[in-house]
């Protein structure tokens, strides 16, 4: 099982759909060879250098945390059932309420659609909070997500980065 990297009052908790098999096996978030999360985080401005998956806990140094919507590891997120999301919701709400990040950022639409019970979700900021945290939905950085190039991912994540930093002024 992949452990959360989380603390109270972080700026952002990034929420993956669920762990990939390699991440669960190794115990590091986004450690799959084709996952672009760490590269995107650096190129979008969140970190001054590209964090290696083995050093995933260092993301706390920048005010960010990592969690997943569903704990079960799979090779593809579409292997998860609606019931697994339903069973994960209360634990997830408890976690977000306890740690109170300013933002919860869902990586991919699947988890937020399941948790919010909305059929249509746009990328970017959402109109409602989730357990007191502002919500953003960004594209998943998985290498299986062929719908987004690295440049498109960086552009999407940069939008969040700029919103956070413009709100801190």
C-alpha cells in the first residue's frame, strides 16, 4: 500500500486516482517510468528542481502533499469500480477535513466525478469547495494518458501555480 505524504495546512494536496502497480510495489508516488508528474511539477514552477520518485517526501518542503482517492493499486485506473470510489469517499473526506489543505487537486476527472457525483466536469478550478478546500481538476500525468502532451500538462499545471501565487500577493 502506498502511504500518503500529507501534513496539516499544506497549500495543495495532489490526489491521484489510485496507485500504479510500480508505485505500490516500490512505495514511492508516481514512480512509474512513463509517469510525468515530477517533470510537470518542476516545469510548471512548483519545485525548483525535478524531484525523483524515491525522494517523494521532499514535496512537503514546498507545501504540497500527495494522496490517492482509492488505495488499491492497479495497472490502469479504469480497473476501479464505482463501489471502490463509494467506499473510499468517507475516509477521503475525513482525511481532507483533518489536514485542511488550501487546495485539493484531483489528477484526472474520475475521482472527482465519483466523489462529487457530477457527470460533467471541466478542467481547472471548480465552483464548490470539498471539505473546506478549494478544488482543481487537472489532467492525469500517467503515461497512459495520451490525450495530453508534456507541454499541455505543463500549461494546465502552470495555471494552478499562477493562481496560487497571484492569491498570495
